[in-house]
C-alpha cells in the first residue's frame, strides 16, 4: 500500500465536457488535492463521484490513471477494476456494475463484495463527473506473533504499525482490541477503513485472538468470570490482557509505553476487563456496547426472560467451533421452528447443542444463579483505574444494558472526572459506520462520523498522546426527535430537569395527572395472552439472528403497527400533542397487573406515534423509543422464582433503559403492554413450572391479564423532563 501524495489534478477535454454536462451546480465538495490522470478512452465514461442511495454521506470516486480504472472512498481502499464485460468490472473481491440512463450515459453503479457474511448489494448514484483521490490512508506494516502468558498458553496477535516507525524514532502508543471473532483479516486497509481518524494519526494497532479462539491456544470460556489471582493458573481476561501488554512493552520497538484498549460487544467486555486490575501502562479504555451482565440485561436474559433465538444462535456460533461461522436457518421461519419445538430444550435437542457449555447452563440454571452472578462485570467496578469512555446506542438490539450499567457503577467513584459516556441514535456498533440512517429513520447528519471525529479519536489522542481537542466533560447524548447532540454533566442529567410520571388510565389513556376517580377494583385494560399464538417481536418471516436477509439489526426501529392492532395486548395513548414533550434519563415502568395464571411475562414499550400526514415513510409510523420485558416469577427474587397468586394485583417495577427523545407537536405518545415477544424471548407457559426451559407442552395455557390504572394501583412510567 502506498502513502497518498498530493499534486495538481490534470483534466482532459473529455473530463471538462463531462463536468459541463453535469452542470456547474453539481456538488464539487470532494477533496481534489491528489493526483488524477484521466484517459480519454472508453474508461472515461465511468469517471466521477458516486454516493450511496441509502447513505448519501458515503461517497466513492472512480478515476483513471494511465489505462487503468480505480475506485476508492474516504474509508475504502483504492481498488483497480478489471473489465469483465460491458459495464461490468471486478477487483479484489469487489464487483461493480455501472448503470446507464435512457440517454446511455453512466448514472450510477451497483457493487457487491464477497467474504464472510458479504456486504449485500449497494446502489450508488453519480453526482459529479470529477474523479478524484479521496482517502488519506497511512501505510501500515503487518506482523503476526504468538505471545506467551503466565500459564504457558500462547495467544495469537496481529500487529499493525505505520510503515517505517520501527526505525524512525517515532515512539507510538498501542491501541489494542481483543476479540473472539478472529483477527486474520486485520490489515492496513482494514485499520484505515474502520478507524480512519486514529489510523491517520498513527498508533501501533494490536488485534488479539482471545484464549481458545482462532489462532490462540488454551480453552475458550464464554465471558470468562474474573477470579482471584493466587497462582499462575488463575487466569481470566484481566490477566491475559496484563500479560499481553507486558510482552508488547518489552518486545515491540519504538513504543511510547502507553496503551489504549477498545472494542464493541464481546470486545467491549474485554476492553472493560483491561480497566480492572489494570496494567500501569493502560491509560485509556473505551468499552462500547459491552457485554456486562448477560443475565440481567445483555445478550442472554433480560430480567429473567430468556432470549431464545439469540442464545440459540450465538452459543452455537461461539462454542460449536473455534471460529464463529454463522447459524443459518435454511429459510425456515424461526417463529415456526421454536413454536414447533415447544421450549428451549426441544430446540436445543433439534440442533444437537445440549452439550455446549453455555447451553447446559441455560437448561439447568435459568435463574440468577451463582454462575451468572460470578460472570457479571459491574460488581468489579468499585474504582476508576483508567479514563473510560462508554459508548452505546439507543436502539442496540444486543447490549444496551451494559453501557449504562458500567457508567452507573463507575461514576460514583470518579473523583477526577475521567468517566465519560456517549449515547447515540445507533443500533449495535452503529457508531462505526457513517450512519445518517437507521432503518426508516433519518437523523439529518452523519452521526457515526461525528462521534469518531469529535469524541472517540480526541479521547485517545488526549490520554495516549497528550494532545488537545477532547472537550467532553461528562455525557454526550443525541436527542432523537429533534436530532441534536446534547451534553450533560452526568447521566441521568440533573441540572435543568425534573421528575415526571405518565399514568396509564382507564379507557386506554395516558395522563401526567395521577388517577383519582377510577374504581380501584376495576382494571384499566384487559387482554387474553395465548402462548399458542404469541406476539412476534419483528415482522415475519424471522430469519436466524445473523442469517442471510435477517432484519435483526434494525428490528428495534420497525414500525409497530404490524402488532399494535392485535387483541392480545393493551394500548394507552395521549391525544395529539399540542407542544413538544421531551423524555430524558432512565425510563422506569411501574406496572400494577394481575393474571389468571401462576406465571407471566410483561413487556412495556414507549412508542412515538407519527401523524398520518408526516412525510413518507414516516406517516403514521409507530417508533419504539424504549422497551423491556420482565418475567413475573422473579418479582420477589431473581435468585428464587415463585409462583404468582392468580388474580392478585402485583406491582412490577423495572427499567426500560435510558432515552433522550422529543415527542414532537402533532405526534402522540403511546404505551403498549403485552405478554409475549416471540421468539426473541421464549414463551412463558403462564402456569408456574420449576424450569421453563423444559416446560411440558401441556403447561402452556392462555390467561387473562389485567392492567390497572387507578388511585390504589397507579401504573405509570417514570422519567425526567426539562424544567
């Protein structure tokens, strides 16, 4: 890979004519400081800049040097395109088909790339006839090593460092990511594409396979618990991190002696591990969407309700092999699959996965047992050892809980103001791409790019290089609805906010006034919950979590009209809002409910209902803002489930997680309550059994659920609003 040099742009008569044809009004904003030599041959037909139809901030440029055609973007490497047939080109796994309009002129392109999972097909429209060099990629050299740790196991790492820095005298800090997902693909192009701001600045990037995964030796243990370190055989992710850093400091030349660690999801859990019993060289960590407590609110359980499809797929992905090949449903609707197999035991038997370590625990310890408690990270966060930047997304379909839980655990110990948090309009890891859109939503700006440029990169520059530019004092929050960044001293914010409640009232209403006139013995809403006909959590067909065509990554922003008309749930709504209403902070559901059964689940969704005359595609849209489930058997104790008393009004109180959202004038606020969310969550039989994982088919019974909204039983949501 070459470092991109800069000199004048040479234009041919064809290019001048092409620019004229597109019109002087065309957007000419791309950088033009790099060399472009243009051919007047037929390759000149394709020269220009193209922006993605779905993400217009993502721009690529097609240009000619000599007699060769190239394509590149600000975050994608330069690729030479070889002609296969008329308008069809390929190079380095990338296939490009140029599209012509009715006049025969190239008006766009379609591209696709291979590799694991593929990228699908991307459509791009041509908006300029000027082909220019776009990226500023810094050349990185690659090396692979096996690093020994204290118990003799060797861990596989890939090191990428700026070319020439080994001998130039440029002492650079390490920036490390440890992962169970494999590091063989780490390259100069990948580091420049994934972290362009940091790559341009220059770091020694270290990508490490964790114990027992891909190229590393040893035994893999899912979310390995932190243990007491009394002997050399007492290993966990904190010790493997320390030992890796020790080796790197001593053996990699021209390092500055400083280390940063970051990662998303499982690597986010590993990044937080680097801040526990931290190596003295660790100067900054950024756990992003970290797996923190996989029973309480992250991947596998939420308040005791088992995330069946995710647990089924993910455990096979990580424990059935040393790599992480995706589970594929072979086009079967997973709704039908899990319904057919009754319970998780039946589904696990069908997949022959009962002997996988975590599947065994699912089947035998569905309660919050010592096993799950030992695995939880937040109890170890009793001091701030390292400056920490927590990052999460409002619509994270996997690990929304961990970001806010780690921040809440660390912040009370933050005497030097070194714990920060960013909450944005993203799904799981959505701050990595450009991200102006999520599903049908348009946030009006490239929010992922903004975060990386103004917060993530300056954070590491400050703590690893001593450079200015990081100005976040507490929490950065993207307020959806108004689509603007807000900054707060702490989360939930205190200054300028007050507590508010929104009460569920008889007849399906919502009010900020506490109920006084309702008859206490009468329910506000009643519905029949039938586990034989559960409410789907996303539009069907439901593919495997990461299967081909899966809508998993955007299900939290799906229009809820596909279920809101069902009779087996309850809806509560305000009138059309006469002014904007902003909901900020931790949204808590305080629900008074009764069931005719001896067990049951409760799902509460806070929904923004768009007006019918809103611009397409948002007309009438029902957008979930926050949502969460609670399994009734755990109302007294997460450790010891108990049967519910049929017909007894019981209070269930749990967090729906944080929000920072403005319900705009003309919209409505809606709260939806239901008792199934299938098959993301397994079906509750609604009759108490010792273990839902093995519940017999005959125990699944339809039950009547009553939601109360009276003076005695005031079901409501709690949150903060601006004063």
